[in-house]
C-alpha cells in the first residue's frame, strides 16, 4: 500500500516529545527573567490518508463485562497481564488465518484480512470466517491461560463486516489505522452478538451469499437490524456459526444422552451430575457418598483451582448443580462462584458453610439468594433433599 506524502514539520525545535506526545512541552527562558511555554505548531496534519480506499473484511472482538471483571483483579498490576494474555492469544489466532491486527479499542481488538481486497478470493473469506470460529472455540484455552495466572475467565463477542475503508498512517511509526463506515458498523453490531458468538453485517452476508461454497459451509440466521440515522437503508444483522460437513455428536449431546439414559436410583430415570468442591477431605468424602447413594453422578474436588480448570474444559451442560464450600484455601467459594459465572452465567451453584453467612453475603452479592446456602452439619436426607430442590 502506498501513502501520499509525508508529515513535515518546520525546522524549529518546539520542544515536542516524540516518544510521549502527551507530555507537556518544556518551558523556555525568554531573556527577561521569565519562563514561557514552547508551543508545538506543526506545518501539516500528522495523520495522512492514502490516496485510495480498499475493501476489506473487518472484525472486532470485545470482552463481555470487562469493566466489572477488571475491577475485581488485585493487585492492579495484574490488569496488564489480563489484557496482554487475551490480546496475544487473539493476535496469534488472527495471524494463523492470514489476518492482521490493527489496534486495540477499549477492551477489544480490531483486525482485518488483507487478501479479502480481492472479492473473488474465496479462500480469503474462508480464512476470515474460520478465524472468528477459531477464536470462539479457543475460549477455553484462553481462559486456561488466564487461570494459570490466577486471573478471571472471560466471555467475548465477535463481529465482522465487509466494505470500503480508508487507510491512514503517521510517519512517526510504521503503524497504520483504518477508518470509515465499515469500521463503525462492525463496532456497532458487536453488541448484537450473543456472548461467545459471532455476528456479521449486511454487506458481508451479501458476499457470503453470492458464493454457494461459502453459503453452504456456514449456518447464518438473521437476528435483527442496525438502526441507521438516515433511515433510508435497512441494515440487517446475522448470527454466524459453523456447519460441519459430517455431523459429529457434541460433548453437550453426549452428556445429555448419558443423563437421560441413566437409570440409577432416581425416580424419573434421570441421573443428575454434580460437581462437589470442598478442601476438607472428610466432608468431601461424606457428601460424595451421600449424593452417590441417591443415584447422582458426582465429580469431587478438594482443590478449587483444579475444579475450575476441569469446568473450563467440560461441556457447559455437564453439571446440573455445583456445590462448593465457602471457606477454602487459595480460592474461596465466592471467588469460585464468580469464575464459574463468568464461564457460564446459567450454571446453578449452592454454598456450604459452617456459619450463618447468608445475610452478609447477599448484601454484597445481591445476585446470590438466601436459599443457595446449606449450613453444616447436615445429614444425608437433608442434603439430598436440598440438592434436589435446587435442580427443579
């Protein structure tokens, strides 16, 4: 890509800090006993646009609820590690699919696929769409890396659009930026995507639909439209997912099949699957035996971090209920609750505690309800009854 002209400044030294442009310019002695500010006055605009536009597939990935997530990260120095882990993982996947990172935008990343400038290059569009799908399927891997750093897991949304963009570059660095309506639309439709989902705009949908090879490869459904201020054009938005040529049974389906076919103990011929987390080995063994005696499948963990790692790699529908102690080493039950909810907002969780902490906890965590607490000691029948009540 060629860029028109260069940024030129006059030959005077205005005290402008090229490394840190936000740094105030130094003061200069004016010879009369006073100091005056040295003012930076460029001859021309620093950012120049190229003399031609390009059509590209543009994508944007944005973390869901990042403000709330980062507010809970301590110490604050680890926020940088949180973002760098996410961004580096995204950059690696984008690079593997012949894409290029443009910049970070707030808590998201903007990237594009240069080869899509040739609208007849179907493989370039396959690269772009497969990159989005790969980012979604890599969420567990990204979360596993975050957990290794004792950081919270994340969900994210991805949006993609195709169209004309303007390219801008500064002579202060080799970096560049993309501007224009296509970039704006891509960012705006991002909130239409479900958590850990992908949406595409109207123009990209038109490109995909024009190639039967692409249209048959992906499952695309209209979910709404972007409201344009002009009101002259309807701008539909679509959710995109992969479509396998040969259908395979997902982990979700396997576990649903296991639970529906199991005939162990329960009156409705359905065996519930429970995750039990408690760092007291005696309590863990006792509760496990109680629940198994009622025909339930129990995955027991005495280390909350191992429980979290296992949940990350498991099917979202594997567990009907998670039971966790509150007072545990390294990661307490409330922290574990937040991590689980980050991964699956629909997961059902109850707490076991030796103290009456329900009122105190529900005050600071209003999303937790008083009935989600079991107080120790508790006998077999009471535990089983409480668990069954929470799975209705």
